[in-house]
């Protein structure tokens, strides 16, 4: 009789007891798909919100150029895109070299036309080094 040990193969785990690697891969793919869908959903919400806000803003203004003509005056170009028939007010300020506000004023935007471009003069208490549009608000109807 031969008493040599016979090689045994390890017993397989019971079926369904442990997660298979295929299940892990499927779970990972589902997580990635969920993250991608979440990011796309947030992007859609941001885009819709931004387009709503831009559509609702009746006056969109900029100050493309400005020039300090003296220590007490700043000339600037005020450019406003707007809905035809919408009047309003745009507020512009200037700061000095030290960052202090040296001038601030409201400029009326007439209702006629869909755009308004005008060179306006801002009075300052010292030489202005900036011209900043703080915002435009539609007039009350």
C-alpha cells in the first residue's frame, strides 16, 4: 500500500458567498457612469441658470476705454447693450493710485435704441487710475 500524500486542490468558496471580480468591475462602471451623469446634470443646471440671468438682465454695460484728462476729471466710454425701450442708470467709479475711491457717479441711459455708446466725464477728487462699471439697473416703469 502506498501511503504517500495525495495532492489536494483547494476547495472553491461556496457559490454566491463572495463577490466576484466581474461584479466589482460592473459596480465600478456604474459608479463612473453615475459621476459622469451627475457632472452633466450640474453643468446643465449652471448653463440654464446663467442663460436665465443673462436674459433677465435688461442692461449690460462695459467701460472699454478711459483716460484721465486732469487731476479732477476722467473721460470714459460707456457702452450699454439693452432691450429697445429700456431706460436705466449705470454707476461708474474711479480709484486713485492708492486704491481709494476718488469719484463715483450715475449716468442716465436713454430708452431709445438697443445700444448706447457715449463718452462721459467723471469728476474726481484726485487723479483717477481706474474706471470701473459697478452696474446698470433698469429704470422704474
